[in-house]
């Protein structure tokens, strides 16, 4: 099976770093000297296996995304430890944008677990909604720290019911809700020592992850190819026929010799003379893979241009989008930002804020601005037209980022509606 890239997310101190540490230790992916380096007062602090920044170690929190690797007999994994602090939601969005799956941790000790109508933490809801917006295919809820409550079975039942109700109202496709104790290692890699712990009979978290699918590339769509680099004169003229090679990653569809393409934004047309894969071997290349494209004639193509199948529609300068706002300054109508689509930069003006999503009630509310970490629907006016599809249909063609023109900070993640 392909390697699974997944992230852990949820609220602050829900045990995300500890869970990853447990996965690494129990799958024997940590060297003995590394394990000895995370000893604190005779105890192994599993969270320190991923929290590498000095500020993270001092404060006991996760600030930036840390990636770790491990494998089992059946699969390889790439884990992203995303921060839970609301202040660092932008880091979580970055990690989720390329993930195949997400494990959302829920700390049982922070909830009124004795109450059948308990409410979830805001960051649990926010991260789950962001995962849905970013089209993360598989979501798993892991109810953690059940070893620290008086009645683990009752706590798991009430929290599981609350999560299922929230998922149904939000339209989340949840693969599983599993009880775990990351600190003790129960139901993470190995089953809990007590059979039927918490009234749960099912696979461990690792077994669930081993069975999850990877993200399917948008191969059924017409060709969309953002040009990242132009190789002016190839040193290996036998493969490029002496012409320029346009390199990038195929965003949608596939490309092969003989295909007709339209260059955007110039509007010129050409025919693909040859396609090179990532090791410069000729052949067909599908979405999700890198390619070098040689055209049958010399046309003006630069970094940031797109090579598109003629089936793609016209470009547009008006976009209705969903924005996950990540800047410290609120988003207000009238502001102008740089928008990055593929490798193309254009100026984008905020025409109107349509509404903001209330993460507690999931209701759409009127709003004049979007505060940091808010999610809302916005209308954008672009200085130059873009060929964009709804994000629900095409991840690459339907996503942009907004960048502050003065500070150059990434301000928002944009999904085309």
C-alpha cells in the first residue's frame, strides 16, 4: 500500500505529541539513544520525541508542525504533529492541506463526561471543520486520557455520542471513533490489557490507520499543469529534442505526447511533442506526479503559466470562496492581497464578506470582518483572470493562498466555491 500521510490535531494538551511518541516507541521506530534523551525524572516524556523547538520544550506546547516517519509490516507512515493552540491554527491548516487522513484527539478529562449532552471544545470543532473544508479524505476521532477518569466506559459513550452528533450536523465523514490512552499505550498500537475496555470491541488506532486509503489524485479531470520551472536548453538533447522543457507537477488529468494544450494566460495553443517523467524517461504522466513537457513549437511560456486541456472553461476575475483566516489583522472588505494560484501571483481585492461560520452552532452569521482563525465566505475580485474550479472538484485548481502585500505573511487559505 502507498505511504499514508496523516496528522494529529485537536485542542491544546489533548495528547497529540504523546500519541505520536507512543506510535513511534511501540512500533520500535525510535533509537535507544534518542529515547534516553527524552527521560525526565526517570520517566519517558513521549511528547519530547516531536516537540523539538526550545520554546516547545519550555512551554510544553506544540508550535510548529513536526514530521516523523515509521513503518509496520504492512505500511509506511508520515505523521504531522499539528499544534492545538488557536494562535497556531495556520500551522495546522498547512499540515492538513496535504494529508491523507487526520486523527482528531479529544481529551476526556476536559469535558463534562458525566453529562449525556456534553459540549465539545471549540478547537476540536474548528479543526474538524477545517479538515472537512480541506477535503481530508479520512477523519478518525480518538478519545484520549480515558485512564484518568473514574468511569471510562461512561465517558467514552457520552463523548462518542457527542462526536457522532457533531459529525452528522457538520456533514463530516468519520471513519471511526476509538478510545485510547496515549500515555499508557492502550488501544494505540496494542489492544488494551482489559478486553472490551470502555465497552469498545474493534481495531486499535494503528490497525485503523493501516487500512485507510490515500488521497486519490484528480486523474478524471482534463489536464491542468502549472509551470514551475523552464529548462531553456536541455543538456540531454536526445530526450528533449533540443527544445525547452516545462517542468512542474501535474495538478489534474494526465498528459501524453500528441495532446493539444492551451497556454494560460496567453491563449496560444500547441501540441505536446514529448513528456518526460521525474527521471527524464519519456512516457505518459498522471496527476500527482512531476513531469517535463516539450511542445511541438516554440511558444512564450514562463513560470506561473498553466498548460490546460482545451476542455477547461474560461477564466474568471470574480471568485466566491471560503476563507480560513490566519492573519493577526482581521479580514475586511476593500483590502488588497497577493493571491497565489499554482505558481501564479495575482492581486486580489476583498469585495464583500458574505458571512462567517459559527463553529459552535455551524450557523452562517452576518459579518463585516473575519477575525484571526475565523472561517467565512468571501467574494474576491482579481486583477487578472484565473482558471479555477470548485475545490470540491479539484484540489489544485480550487485552492489559493492570500499573502499580505506589505509583510508577506500568509494571511488566508482560500477554497473556491
